[in-house]
C-alpha cells in the first residue's frame, strides 16, 4: 500500500486589516442611555436594530459607560426578529473598556479583561469585533499601554477580540498615544475613534493635514468620526434642553453660539440637524478616506471615511441612511446609467448648497469655531481609589470565562507623561 506522507498543518488565515472589513456607517448606541433619553428601556431597540440591518447598517457601537446601552443592544440583537434573519458574522460589534463612570477609570489588565467578558455576556456574543480603551485622556500613557496590551492578549491568546483601538476627545492626545503605542509595541493601532472634532462647529480633525498626517505616521489603519451633532449642540433644541443639560461639558458661550445657527439654517430652508449631519457625512467621506474603509458600491480600492451616528428612533435611522446613501452616490464614477448620474448630480449640488450654508454658520460662530473644551477638566482626579484598581466584582463573570492570566506590564518603564 502506498503511504501518504503527512500533510503540513494548514496555516491560519491571515487576519484582514480593519479597513477591509469595517462598514463605513456605524450605528452608535450611546443614545440607549439616560444621558440622552428619559427612559432608554422604552426605546423600540429590537425594531431599530432589525431595521438598521435591513437597511444595510451592519455595525453597532456601544460601551459599558453608556448605562444600559450594552444590555439593550445585546437583547435587541438576540431578539428572534434579528436572529432569524441575521447571523452573528453578518454584523460588526464595537464596544469599549476602562471608563466605569463619569470620573472613575480603571485601565488595569484585570479590569479590562473583566470588562470585555462582561460585554460578551451583555451582547450575547462569543467575540467582539473591535474594542477601544475609552476616553484615554483621563489616564496616564502607561495605563493606556497596559490596557492595549491586555486587549491584544485577549485577541491573540483567547480569540475574544478581533481589533483594538483607542477613543477620546483631545485630538492631539489621540495622536500622541497612537505614536506611543507604535513606538513601544512595534504594532500600530487598528483604530482611533475621535468624537466632536469633525462637525459644523469644530473641524479640528480635518481642517488641516496635521492630525491625519500624524495618524498616518503612527500607521493607524482606521480613524472614525463620531458625535456629528456635538452631543446635542447642533440641534434645534440645543444642549440645554432635555437630559443633556445636566452633563454636557461645553461652556455656555459655545451652547449659545450653536443655538445662533438655528436661524441660519431656517433662512436657508433647512434644519440645523439636517445641515450638520449632511455636512459631516459628506465631508468626512473624503477627508477621512485615507484612513477609511471600502464602500461596496464604489470601485474596488476606493475608501471612504468611517462615521458613527447616534440613533434613538427609526425615523432618525432611515434619514441618516438616506443621507449617507446620497453621499456615496455623489462619489460614483461616470456611468451610462442616466438615473444614477442624475442622483450623483443631485448629491453634488446638495453638497455645494450645504457647504454654502455652513460657511455662513462659521461666520456666526466667530471665535467659537474649532473651540474644544478641556478634557479632562481642570482639577480632575480619578475617583476610583488606587487600592481598588484591578479589583473586580464578585459576580461570576470571569469564572464563566476560562482565561489565561493577564499580561504583566512594567508600567514604570513608560513615562507618565508624553
């Protein structure tokens, strides 16, 4: 009998780069939280999620810091109306770790590991597609590095995570930390999530090439833009109305300046929210393209900036999808399809009109344009006692996950300040 020589073990399939798999529009669920709505449990979350998937929105962003958001989103994704038609590998799940409360942070490997496992349970999933360290400006670079290394361990040794990133408010801090992670580990971050810095009132992320150049130098794969409405600043009701009034970090002068934009929109036959969303989606699609993702409707190799849009009802979802689809139509190449070319021209004309309105808004904003509040604020102190760092609840979460011990990082070797 002829002997068959032993065959080599099949090599594992290389992990694709994040920009090859992340969708260009992500549904944010910070709105599934009392910070934005009186009772998030009253939201028709299952209907919203099912409708999002039907419309082709196949990525969802959440965080343990967003109150019940993870649990509400997880229960919605586990609803029969979703599971009967959408397999887990058909959508992209994003969450965060490290921020416990408004002024409480724990970036220790032990807490990061616990937080990830708790998120898996809340979201009813065996893995998470992307996990950020949440609001990195509130902790030291050493703590960020330790958390990133633990997330990567969970990725490489446990298979619980596919991609790792950081999130935060000050753009310069995000750039510094992206460079630090590459320098100290030799591996770039998969993603950086910036919020509130590519909007009608603040264009810091894209007004010059400095930030995007620095992210490119740090070899960050994808840079995402979130909070296109400035966490409620760029709405007709403003940040002073509703639940946001009690926590929004913006100064009163900026709040009033943004409210002064409402009549500018009305005079143009628009609503402030519509102008803000259209402008941010349209402009980031091109400004963020170099650190963006593929758009299936555009030619192979074409990238568009990735946006995260908070949604609290189906009407908002459908309008955002309509606007985003129109933005993509404006990027379509020449075609013999006359109907498509007509829609492309409409999108481009719309872009010009919105830009003209926004330029009038910039004149009204005056010195408040590109204003960024301090984060953290003056005198911030982490309310989590040093003795409690790394202490996790005795709730059985880790016991339900067989995990190897956390990587020990000599954080004293990393400077406390960049």
